C-alpha cells in the first residue's frame, strides 16, 4: 500500500490525489475514471471528483491502494 503524506493541508481533492501519486496521467483522466465509478474511498465507490480525502482514508484504483497520512 502506497502512502501520501499531507503537509499543512487538511485534505486533498480526490482528482488531485490520483494525479499526484501517479495513478492517472492527467487531471482529466482522473475525473473520467472517478465519473465512471472506478475509484473507491474507504471501500465504497466515490463519484465526487473533488471529494475531500483526509488523513487515514484509503483510496483504491486499478488494483492500487493509497493511504493518506499526516506528516
């Protein structure tokens, strides 16, 4: 499981997270896979592109998992 450390921010938008960790090449691609229902947050399908992902949440896409941790 990959980890993403948040600095001073309390959250990261879901579409930005997918791009930041390299699971999607572009923000447009990230928004498309979210809209298609391919992304899960904490085990549930998430369709909100700008959903606020916070500390301790787990995002799943394409067989990869990313956990958000505080720095």
